[in-house]
C-alpha cells in the first residue's frame, strides 16, 4: 500500500513530525527530497525513528520515469526492506543498471541477524548397552526420533 504525504499530513507539517509518525507506523519513506538525508534535523529524526528511506537521485524527471524505476527495482527494494533494520538511506537512480544503489546505514541501522535453526540429534543406544531391568530406558522411541527430524 502506498500513502501519499498529502493524504496523511497537512502540507505545512514539519518534516520531523511526519518522519516520526512514519517510523512509528513502520512505513518506508520514498521521496525526492534530498534534505531528508542532508538536513541535520531531518537526519536526526530519521535516525531516532529508525526509518527506511529511499531517495530519488533527481527530481527533475517525470513521475512516470520514477514509477518505472521503482517497478524495475521493486524486488531489490523488497529484499533491502526485509533484510535490513533501519535507519538507512538508499538512492534510486533511473539510469542505473539495477536502479537501486547500495544501502547506507546510519545510527543503529544494520543487517538483520537471521535466526539459526535449532538442530536436535538423537543417538540411539545400542542394544548391548541396554539398561538393567527396572531402570528407565534412555533410548528414544522410534516415533520420537522421527519427530526430531520432521519440519513442523
């Protein structure tokens, strides 16, 4: 879903106010305003809100040209959003080979850490090492062994 600035905020809303709100809502910012990165107040607001910001490299182009660049780069944009924590900036160029330039992290931004899957290993006890009568068995039942390796 895309929400235009004018649909959520009055035109006179200070940048740091709508930036903070975008951060609270987890919205990604897509803009041609280079002041979001260059202006110290805006930059501080983006860092504080943990925003993910994509900036068009030039604002003298038609909206259709930028829409095409976003459409061409949408898979890479999605990967960047999914695999990285904000705050960060990424430039979108309409003439670039991939249109999407490298991520530049700021503040506490960085790559998301993938959780490693937990692996359980069952080692069957050989029958020659069977427990004395009356002692509980340490062997896993075959159904339990099968469950250890299922992808539940």
